[in-house]
C-alpha cells in the first residue's frame, strides 16, 4: 500500500487533470504523516494492547484506503492519503513490539527475521503490482483491492484476538505501561536505548542516503533503461529474503555481535563495489549484497529495539521507527547535495567507509553490554 501509488502517479494526474509533479504530493503527504504519527502510537499500544491496536488499525485502514479510491480531486485524494498514513502507521512498529512481548529474547531475532519477509515482499511487489493493476483495471481499482485486503486481514486479526490467548501475552509488573510521559522518559533515560536510537539514525542516513541514488547512478554512468534499473534496484529485496530464510542459522552461527559487524562489513564492501564497478552487470550482485548486509545489521538493531525498554516496548519501537524516518530524510537530503557535484560513486564511498565502522561500533557495544 505504501509504494503502490508511485507507479500510479501518471494515471492519477491524467484522470484528475493535474501534473505528475503536483500529484506527487500524495506520496509526500503519506510519508510525512506515517513518519510523524510514530511518535504517539507507542504509548497507546502499550496501554490498550499491541495486537488489538494492529487489528483496529487494519480495520480503519480499509476505510481510509477505500476513501482514496473514491476521491474525485487531488485535494480529497491527498486528505485521504493523510488519513491512511494516520491509520496504517501503527501496523509495523506495534507488530514488532508485539513480537517483543510474545517471544523470548533468545528466539526473537529469528522470529523478527521471518516477520521481515512481509515487509520485504511488500517493498518488492507493491510498486510493481500497483502499476500492473492500474494498467489492467485503472488506478482506483488498486485502492479498492487494497481496501478489501485490509478488511479481510482485520477480520482475521479480530477473530484471532478473540480465540487465541497468545495475542494477549501476560506482562510482568515491571513491563507494564505507566503513561505517556513516563514511557517516553523510560526510553530516553536509558543510555542503551539512546545508543540504539543513534545507531538507527546513522544506519538509515548512510544506507538510504546512498541507496536512493543507485538508480540515478546506473542511468548516468551506464545509460541503462529505466526498466532494467528498476529490476536491479528491486534485487535489494532478494538479499533481504536470503537473510530471512537463513536467519536462524546466522543467529546461531554468528550471534548478534557477528551479525552486526559482518552486516556492516558486507554492506560496506557492496557499496564499494558499486562505486568502482567498471560495468553495469556488476550492479545486480552488489545490490543483492547490499540487501543481505543491511538486514544482518538492521535486524540486529530491530531486535535490540524491542528490548531497550521492556516496560514501554511499544513506545520504544515507535521511537526507533521514527529514528529511521529521520535518518532516511537526513541521508537523502545530504546525498542530494553531492549527487550533482561529485556523482553517485562519491556517495557510495562514504557509505562504504562509515557503515562498516557503524557495524563494528555496535558489535563492540553489544559485547560490552553482554
């Protein structure tokens, strides 16, 4: 749902009588809303139950996504996308926090690795599916189909909530929410939580600040078609799926410290390969390696985010998610200052140097904490 509109912008612009540039506000408005609302959803999930709030979020998203399909002007479509950001932003962070409540820490990284397959699959196919369905049935059909999916999932989640006691995990007294201000204080007062959040901002800035310009670099240096560029960039998800398939073995073999250090080194080496690649056909393998290395490091950060403040787990994961949005915004903005002056390879070299250092630093922090 998040990426589906990217491919639909030309159709939407033509149908409602505006330009593609003007229509792109529906992408920006959603992203800003989705990232901002993360700051308030955590304490609510901690207070009323994370699984319950995810189910309610899906039910409300069925309505807001339906409103997108029914919109007759750019203004109403933008407002509907803002409403969708408000309702859908709860799903991933509170889902992660629920895993933190329900799964013991020693098994949590493997479970979160499997949880990642949903996100990665959505990234891989959401944008493509939006374009295909739009071509076949029109852009409004994309929203109608997504609305139906949300409704079906909401029914399934509420049924599970009623029938399955594991959707309401018991929490110890020291893991219960104490209110909005107290939960935020509990997270931000923890030195370990601050270290995880700083690492998340840096990781997102370096990773996405470089990856955002992979497609542009392939076009400028090698003159590839946009179709081929899209296929190469999408291969990032293949690396993520490889990680998700191997995560139990990787965690057992290398542990969190090994995954953090190895992930940083691998993604750094992959960006170095992109920077110095003499031919375009090297890029697909490098992008797959970027995806694998990134998820090795990122999933380790995610797992620690679910445990950095157990008494305010929903709040902690929501702040972590906001930190990722902040880092991504800073990284892409910083890359925009370099791409026209020094080209994509300069951005890739910065990421190649600093991401391994980040992985090694966080691995050292994990060792000291252990």
